[in-house]
C-alpha cells in the first residue's frame, strides 16, 4: 500500500543514495585485493569472502550498502546539526564568543589556517566546544543497543535480545559530573587555573565499547570549522539576542535547533 505524502520524496531520495553506494561497492569489487584493503568497503568485502560459507553471517551486500551509507549520512547530519547549534549558542553568548575570538587571534592570528595542534594551546576554545556539545545533547537517547545474553542490571533481569537505549542525556546533565549541569557554562571543562579539564561524563554521541566510530573525526571537523569561521567572519543575527531561543525545535531521538538567520560579515 502506497501512502501519499512528502515522506515519499525522502524515501525516493534514500533509494537513489543506496543505488549510488551499490555502484561504488561494485567498483571496489572489480579491483579488490584481498591482501591490501583500501577502505571500509574493501575490509567488509574481504570479511564477506571469509564467511561466504556461513549461512548465518551478517556480512552480506545488503548490510555493506546500508552500513556504508549510514556512516556518511550519520557523520554529515550530526556534524551539520552540531555546527548550526554551536553558532546559535555563540550569538546568544557574545561574552563567550569574544573570549574565543581573542584566543584565536592570540594563538593563530589571521595569516594561516588553524590546525589540530592549535587546540592544545587554546584551553578556553576547547572547553567551550566541549561544553556546547554537552549542552546541546544532540542524541539524548543514544544509539540503540541489544543484549547478547541474559543479564541482571541493578535488580532488573534483561533477557537476551532486549533493546537498550543508553540515555546519554542523563549523564551529560548529571551534577555529579558537571558543576553546572543545566546551563551553558564553559567552567564545566575548566580547572581553577583556566586550563582544559577532561571529564569522564562527556559522551555526546554514544557510550560503551561500540562508541561512534566517527567521533574523533567529528570533533576534529567541529574544531577546525568553528575556528575558521570565527577567524574570518563576524557573526550577526537577524533577531535581537534576547529573542534567540536555545531550546530545541525538535527533541526526541535527537535535539535539533530552532531555525534562525545569521549574517557572516568578513573581518
């Protein structure tokens, strides 16, 4: 049964994306070297070859295509939503924005592009970006997990195959981990000397052994993109600062910011 509506466009676009990934997988298969994997697709194809006689294996073309698309889609969507939210928080907190810009000017200047090594010399900027990711709580439900055996957890019996949602939002707002759990405050990641302080409660994307494989890449992208933007542009919102709302427009599996308009004025 075909239910008409705008969702059909989304489904159609998804099929186009899957078709594109299938074509890329076929190109990899044509030039595959079992002893020299070039990327994720090659590694998956090699595993498929090793388990081709296992009828219950999960290593098949369908899972390869879907997982490859999910890696790119999830990486782009989460990073884009985080950047959109971060810029909104910046223009809502001009004092914090000013301190970050001063640190960028002092450590990097405007004559060169930022690099990841700069982050170690920019404790305030590093703390601000960490705090923004904590405050945003992009994926409050976390990514679903499933128990692989019967287990007991805090008096509850969880049978094998039970779906589990980690609820990482409860950790990001835990006062035992963060001194200012319900407000945006970079001091959550700064010590008494103004140096960056790591926090075991910081898990913005996932928790456990099967953590987000792209988390390190996302953190690198966010740092480089944000610093590059602030290095070259002044942010000017369309609305007065007091009218900007940091509450999410959509809150469920993910927290997405309310739409807003902003100008990027070259420095």
